C-alpha cells in the first residue's frame, strides 16, 4: 500500500478512482485534474498503467456495478470511495521539523485539509494524532512531540489501518450478500463447528512466495512464513489423500508418520523461547531494543541451525541473514524489523476516528482494537473466533485472514447518538494500554492459525496458477521462470517426496494389457528356465518379474490398482521396449525368410519351365519342326496377321 517494488502498481482501485470517477465524486473527493503521479502512494515504482490491456476507466464502472450487485447502495459506495480517496491524500501529507526533535504538519498542506474533511475529523486532532504521543510519567499523562520520521511512519500506519478496515467491511458485505444464513450476515467465514446447514465455499487468495533481489524485510518474512505453513498443510493434504487411497486398496501404509519437508524451517521461526519470531518480539517490547541488537541475538542463537539459517561476515556487517525455505534461500535485512513489529495505529488517531463527524467512519472504527493480546489460556495455535464479548484481533496490514467485526459494528449510528468523546477516549485508552502486548508478528501468527483451522476443517482444493512468461505475451514459454514458480508453489518438493513412495498407480486391467505381453513373451522365449512360470496368470507374472528385477519393495497389489515405484515403472517400460525390439527382430527375420523363400520358389518354377520348353524343343525332329512352323504361318495368314 505505502510502497511498491519497481515495475509494480499499487491496488487497482486507486488508479481506477483517479481516472474513472464521475465529476461529482472528483469534486467531493478533491481529485479535480489530479494525475496519478501526483499521489505519493502511486508513483514510487514508475509503473501506473496495466500491462494486461485492462482500461482503468472501464474497470471502475465494473467495480461500481459489482458493489451494487452485492447490495451496496450509492451512498455506501460513496462512503467506501471517500475513504479510498482519503488514503490517497493521506500519503501526500507533509511534515516539517518543530523545535529540536518535534514535528508538525507543513503549512499550507492542502492534502491535510482534504484528509480531515474526508475523515470528518478536526485539523488539530489530525495533527496531534500523528505528531504527538501521550505517555504515562508516574501517574500523570504527558504529551510529547515525535520526530518527522515517526510522524511519517504514523501517517503510513494510519493509511494501512483505514484501507484494512474498508477491505474488511467489503469482505463482510460480500459474504453477507451470498450467505443464506442470517446469523452469519456479518461474518467473514462461518464457524467450522456449525451444523451441516452452514456449509460454505470459501476462496483463499494466497500470497505468493516473495524474494526480491534488492531487499527483503519483515513483510516478506511474514509472507514466506505463511507459505511455509500452507505448504505444510498442502503436504499433509496430499499425503492424507495418499493414505486414504492405500486404505481403500487394502494396502498397508508404508510411511508411518507424515513425511515433512519444512518442519525444521518452521521450528526455526516459531520455536519458543529461542525462535526468530520470539527473539523479534522480545526486542520489540524492550524500550532500548534495536535492529542491531536483534541481529546480534539472531546470529548467536540460531547459528547452530546451519541447515536453514546462515549469515556470512558480509551479511552480519549489514545486519542481514539468510533462511533456506522450501522454495529456496532468501536473504533478509533486519533494518526496520523492530519498528515494523511494533507498527500499531496511534491511539490518538483511533480516538479521532471513533469521534468522526461522519457516521460511516465512526462506525467503521467503533469496535476496532488492533493487536488485542490473546487470553492467558490461548496460544498461537488456537484459532480465533468471534465471541459474545466482542473481543477482536486486527492486523495493521489489512491481511485477508483478519477476524470480522460483530454484526452490530456497522449499525451503531442507527441505535442512537454517539457517546461523548471523553468516553470514547477513555475506552480507546484502555485498549491501547495493551497494544504493545501483542506485536504484529504475534497477530499475524494468530490470524494464520485461524485460517489453518478453517482449512483443516474443510475439504480444500488447490489451484496452482503458473505464468508462462512475465511479459504477458502469447506463444512464449520461459522454462526457467516456470520452474521457479513450481518451486515456489511447493510442487517440486511434493514431487520429490511422492517419488519416495509408490507414485505410479495402474489399474489391474491396464496393468495386464500393457505388461502382460512382456511376460507372455518371456514364457515363450525362456520357459525352460522357469518351469513354474506357466502356472501364473499374467498379472502375477508381471509382479514376479518386478520383484526379480527390482526387489519386493517396489510393487504392491491392491484391490483395483497396482502400486509401483518409479524404478519399477522404468524397469517395466525398458523391458517392454526390449521385448518389442526382440519381437520386431523376430518378425523381420520371418518376413525376410518368407520373402526369400517365395523369391526362390518363383525363380525355380521359371527355371523349370524354361528347361522344359528347351528340352521339348531339342527332342523334336527337324521335319516335324518345319511342319509345325508351316501350319503356324498358315493360320496366321488366314487370320490376316501377316502383311500383304
């Protein structure tokens, strides 16, 4: 949202809004004649046009139509787009230095005024929420100024929080429009423990594995950690299907426990108290914790795990380290790790938003308590669910797996007047006292556990999307790029594991049809050496051939299919090729022999005929020969065959 890699765009809705909004919306959202590159959040990567040929203006109209289809009224659409515009303007807010170490909003900053109007908050409250912090000194609250860098960081955090909340609101409205159960009208995913009447179909759009050439930070680490967990789920799902296949065929499961490929990498990240995430949380909660101290801790604690954690002297000089994931090695920089892990919405900003003069904005943030700590009885492996107490957990990133708000969160303004701002400030302060208790990493892990709990209770189907090339052109296949994607999807590692078992399954009928001629040929050619081979049927004879060639651990016979190892398949295919070659040789020999005999017989018959004529002619006396010649000439003359 706040930064993009070179060649990448921000979320499409921003470009669609700037280019496709109506004149009324452009005026209301202060977007008149504002080009895309005038917004800080949209011009950092040098890419503002789509490469797939989709027009932003036309797509914007489709987006409005889709919003209307799921039940958003024109007023609802205006509220949503108004907050999207507020995020754009928020990125253009500038800060200048105030005093020695403080900051303030730059004089004449039009974007700040636009943000205040679009969010329904006062300019003083807006500046205070980003440029000051309230701390407790003894028993008294003290307001302190923050630096320009921290004010910019708070601005970006607020932008991510607003976008995340709008995203969650739209997800809830979409699910409500498709739900047949009124009680789930504002839940992202129905609880897995409900009855069969709550069956549902969910689509999880998963982050792709990320590894940038320039720099990888905490965002990439969290994304790749999620991919590690989902790869573990994928592996267990695949082998679960395998085990059920073996059981259905009446064959003993040969592997025992689940084979895993990334357990060591997950332990490196999740282990307590010496895992990477635990060490990061420890440094994030210390008042003097720093990225350099974190890097030193990582080098000292994790260096024993050389198989998945490495850091060369050059890496250590730059505060970097390398983790060997299932898809490959990725080098991360610890710069900014601690600050990002503590990345929470300033409680002053929450106070301002919950007291907004715009009901939609106030409703949107009414119950939002980011980074609520888990209860004492919960753990990172316990899925999050909605409960009657209204306790929720939110993520600053706007992740797709965040817990939805209660059904009343968007209807509060219809129940009566808004509570006084002093009460709101007290309520939010109570929540934000515990914000530091739960870091971004911990929240991310809890949300990921919730997702995995839902997936484990479902019947998943995995769709792997592979791009043949990055240029998005037809008839172009980049083999290196495709192989990289296959590795990132985990298909290569799963294929390696599958080959360790019986990856080849052949139905009995096909097994006999394909390889039966092989053993019948063996019977015909070498039955003298195998006196008992004629007593076996073709299927058993093929099994015996595999056992003799590869060993007894390379073939298993089930009720309807035969399990083969890759070595057994290669051996059978090679034997079939050899058998066909030998059979072809025999056929060729017989055909050549037949042709030779036929040619000899024809020549012999012709020779005998010629000899017979010659001998007959030689045995006839001369007068008889002359008489015969005279008669022949006479007959030819009578028929007119001779010239006159």
